[in-house]
C-alpha cells in the first residue's frame, strides 16, 4: 500500500464525519478494506475515506448496502481509485438516477390529477385505489371508523 498510508479508525471516522461503529460495520461487511496493525487495532488505507464517503452519499440517495457493495466491486481495494474508476462507477448511478427521475415524474403526473379529490373509491384514483377495489368493501368515512386501512386490497 505504497503511497496509501494507513489511518486509524478514529482518523477515518473524523474525516468522513460518521461514527467509529459505522466504519467498523462497513469493514465487517467487506465494503472497505481493513488491515490489522500489530496491536490488533484496525487501520485503513487512506483511499477508504473516499470509499466510505461514497457509501454515505449512496445511502442518502436510497441505495441499499447490497447495491452499494455490487457497485464497489468495480473499485480497487489496494489503491486510490482513479478518475476513470469513478467515471465507470458513476455511469451506473447516472442511469439509475435517470430512471428514478422518470418514475417520479410519472408519479407527479398522477398526483396532479388526485390532489384535492379526497377519493377512496373513485375508479379514477390509480394511486390509492386501483380498479376501485376499496369501493367494493365500504364507502368513504366508514372505512376509517370500521378500522379498515386506506390501502387495504390495493395492489402495490
């Protein structure tokens, strides 16, 4: 790990702004490389700072650790990732984010038609009551007073 000095777990945690326990967890999950010092303490390559930062950002974007792990497989453990490494990795996220944006835009269009209608059983409500399934059970406020959940019977 020439040119990639080892840092203590505390130093890494301070640099990335998260708890030492989170760093330990990521190491135990195989998301960041860890080395045991002669003292038995965990030490990390300096490149772990970027990997952990990437993990934290990805989690904030809603990605699971399994999804993050699969993407990180493309990055080297023993050296600091190059610009080309990060560009390759970013292509996957760019495509996924574009897909999410498309799905959110479709949801926005559907919501625009539903806001203010307050329907629970109208055929046109494709968000809460596709195909008017709730209308077959009860109507309006009766659903709430009889303990029936709003989305019971709806497809997800």
